[in-house]
């Protein structure tokens, strides 16, 4: 018996990219060092259109990777306590480019103000520490998943390009052994 497409495929759920991002205070980062060693981490963020700003310390392993390598995957994911199905958590994964924003520039001041609006007075302390740098993450492309059979390609403007319906979930053939 051949593998067959699941006859009870789930209808794609309407994408809600902006709502997912708005529900998150931090993003998950996947970075690599110069030797290709991966690091998983997170950082609180502020958003401006398709860019995200993070203030990170050189004491964190990911900071050197963010600054020097620049190949980063960023993920926003539905809170576990909010999800209806742990295997189908709503999530947005983005390929992003990184750029350090220099201190004492108008761009620095604007991004720090956004971070302070999002996260409060702790920013007054953090920006005064020499080991903290400001990184801009600019979206290149991504993927958005909000349920079984409900996955989408996302462009650099965080807009849905198309439903990823080229490969459907398939039921495995049962073994006769």
C-alpha cells in the first residue's frame, strides 16, 4: 500500500504574524561562532517595521557571534501555557542580517528609546555599561507556522508570500510484521 495524503488535512489557519510578534517581549536567537559552533540564546527586543533592536552584553556568548558572523536565525514563539497543541505552537522563524549601531548617534538614541518603552527603566542602567552594544536585526526572509498543515513563507517585510503546501503530512504505511 502506498503512502497516502492524510484525508483529514487541516485547513490553513489565517496567518497572524504581527500579533505573534506583539505577544512576545523577547526573541530566541540561534547564532554560530567562527568555528561553526552553535549557540542558542534569547534577547528582549524592540521592533521598528521589519527591524528588531536588541541590547546585548559581551559577557554573553551570542554577542560576538552577532557582531562578527552576522548569520542569525531569530524566532518568536507562542507561550507554552497559551498553546492548544504543543506540537503545533505558533512560531515565526526569520533569517536576519545584523549590524551594530554606534553609541551616541541619533539611531542609537531612537532604538534605546524604543527598548525603554518596551522594557522599562532597566535600560537606563544597561546603556551605561560599556559591555552592552546595540544590534539591529533586519529581516531577510522567514517562515510562519500556526498549526498542522498551516505553514507559510514570509518575505523581508514580514508579509506572507505563500502557503507551504508543496509537501503534505502523510500517514505512514503500517508494517505487516
